[in-house]
């Protein structure tokens, strides 16, 4: 069973930065397209950033220019660098496969942006 462990969340003021990490237990991680998702209170989970095995990236419009997704295949880890954070970025952030049936969801990591 694949385990996904997210970390790096916290509370920051608007305009601040955070770097999230997601460690995967799966071998052959490097062939997967991975994504970062977020779920705000009372809202559906949304996919905000994806990265392919070839390091092609894509972002939802609301985070373009502020978030950067990257990966370290040797460490089976995906990162999300979040800059210029806004209150509307407040959510629990998760990582998982970007396409196909998802693995079991991890606990996520809480990001709170507030003054």
C-alpha cells in the first residue's frame, strides 16, 4: 500500500511563504505524474499544481506565478513552494497522483494564511 506523507504547513501572514513536502513510499515514483491538491473548509478538494515524469508543470489560474511544484525522484518527494500567500490559500494541502485513480489520501498539511 502506498503511503503519502505531507509536511511543511503552518500559519503565515499574507504575503508570506511556505514550502510543502510530500514523501511517497512507492517505488517507480519517477514515472508518475504527481499533483498537489487542497481542500478549504466547506469546499471540494481541488487540484492546484501538477508535475509530470518529465518535469512539465501546470497550475490552476489562482496560484500561477506564486506556487512552484517540483520533485526529487531519488527521494521520492514532491515539493510545493508557495509564495505571496493569500488568505484564500488557507486549506489542507494533499499530494497524490495527478491522473488516474488516486492512492489512499494522506493526512494532509494545514496551511493558514491570516493577519
